């Protein structure tokens, strides 16, 4: 049932403005002044009472109220579909919704409810701006427009033609795909419009190889002195560039014999402790002696791969070879394989590499070497006493067959085992 009513103008009580108490506006004769617009009330399809503001005309407001009530009655009877929650947000500016998404991510969008990393947040914002420009997204409802999937695929095809690697194309896709999932969870979108946008093969174009023990020794012996501790720390801890750059003097634990890792900057967002070889521990302690506890433990260049390339050349180690390439992250691959070669169990290797699954340790970082595989095959061959001169079981059977054929007057044809006719 719909009906209309009149309200009256109100204002803050001028006699006590601090309390912000509202009083009616009165005319010169002390009468309440009506609001210029009529109000109306109706009952929605769920039985809830709703109030709205109409027009200055009483008749037109009554018509509006009756029309709204009629629509709600039709929804209640099943003649019209019920309104969707997403419809209320379709007209919101896309930039405003993106700002809400980014603010939530920077607050607690990372692993374990922690904030996004600075670089991750910056990349998310850049990707959303990229899609807003290339898909002309003005409002959130533009994401649900017909053909949005095809348009997104064409944008990614253009990036592929420009030479983008599949991994990079996957990052472009993920930037908008993750936003759509978040919008669906918040009820801003009814469904993910990019649900059928297929992913890309993220297999790296080049593989990082693990350095051998001889190569590690040659690198540390011939590298420039100012970078030796950096290389040692990377090789004997498996820490990534950003993690090493985040280390402070206070993270070095001489009694515990290792490094304390802070959840704020580790990739897995978990605090941990990384043991160190005693020799490296002593050299780090000597280098940190007398320095402020909050000072960086090691100096890490902005482009460590370029620095490492120079020292690889000094050591005579090829940067690219049959097993893959060697860059700064290869030092982490080297560490994991040194751990595995030392005889560590899978669980121990996972813990030292700070992995959550054995698949990451064994299949992503683990490498098998040709010299070791050749040695294993040789051991298998030596474990079986194989004598080529021994007669196989098939030979006696062939001899018996020949004797039987001779006794029956048949001869073996040179072309095979078909018997020849007697002369």
C-alpha cells in the first residue's frame, strides 16, 4: 500500500548550536513551514517499508508512489525478476571502485592478512589503469557489457604480437581477473565477466641452472672483494635479492648461528630463522662490528645480475650454457641443490628453502646433473653381472627346432622360417 505525506523544514537550533539539535522552521505567525517536496511510502517485495522523496506536486508524487508499489507487487508475484545487488553498483565510477580495492589490498590483502608489498601494490594499480584505458572502463557496469571478454582477449593478443612473454601476458590477465573476483565477493558484480578468459603457459623461456661446487669456489675466489659477502650470503642461505636488502645488523644472531627473518619482507610472509655456516657467520659479524643495529647488513646493488655478470666473466663461468642461464636468482637455485646434494631429507630441504610444498623444492628448484645421472646408470650396469658369452634360453629352443626339421626332410629357407619343399 502506497501513500504520500508532508514533512516540514528543520534547522539547527540557533540558541544551542554546539548540541546540533534540530528544530522546525517557523514562519512569521509561528507556523511550521512545509518542505517544498512531498514524501511517499510503499512496501517492497520483501515486506519492508520504504520511504522516498517525491516532487513538489502532490498529484505527481502520488502517481510515482503508486507506480513504485505496482513494480514491487509484480516482483512479489514473480512477474518481474527481483533486483540484483550488483545493479546498485553498476553506475559507480570504475576509478572509485579501484581505489577501494587498492586500499583494502594495502591494508590486509596479502598473505595471512598482511598488507600488499609496495611493489605489488604499485603493479596492481598500474595494471588496473592499463585495463581502464584499453577497455574504456568508465563505470563498474562497463565490465558487464556485452563483448567485454572478446575485447580483453584482443588486448592480450596485441601484447603478444608486441613480443610479450606468456608470463607477462598472464600478469596482465591476472591484474583484471583478480579485481573481478574481489568485486564478485563484495556483491559489486553478479559474476566474473572474465571467467572464461583462459590463462597462459607460464613456463619460463629460459631455465636457471644450479652452479657446481667448483664454479661456486671459482666465483668466490675471483670475484671483486666488495661483493664476496653478498654472493656468499645468497649462495649459503638461498635468500632472494629483496630479502637480503632488507636484512639489518640486528637480524644477525651470533648465539643462534644464523639470521632472523621478518615476516614483513619475506616472500612467504612468515617469520623464520636461517642458519649460516660458521665461517660466513664470523665474516658477517666482523663486517657488522661497530655499526648501528638498524643499519643494512649488506649493500645490495639495484641490478645485482649485472654485477654478477662481470664476476662470472672473471671466474670463467659461462652465463648461458646447456643447463640454462646463471643470474642472481640462480644463486638461490644453487643453494637448494647444494642442500639436496648434501643428503638432506625432503622435509629438511623444504624448511631450509622456506617452501610450503615439496613440489616447489624438488620440481621447480631441484636440478638433476648429467654427470650424476651417468654415474647412477654406470652403477646400475655394474650391479648386474652380465656375461655376453652366456647362452640364452632362446638358443636351445632354436637348436631343437632345427633338428626336428632335418629329421622330417625339411630345410630352412634362407628368407625365413617357412619350410622349403623337398627336392
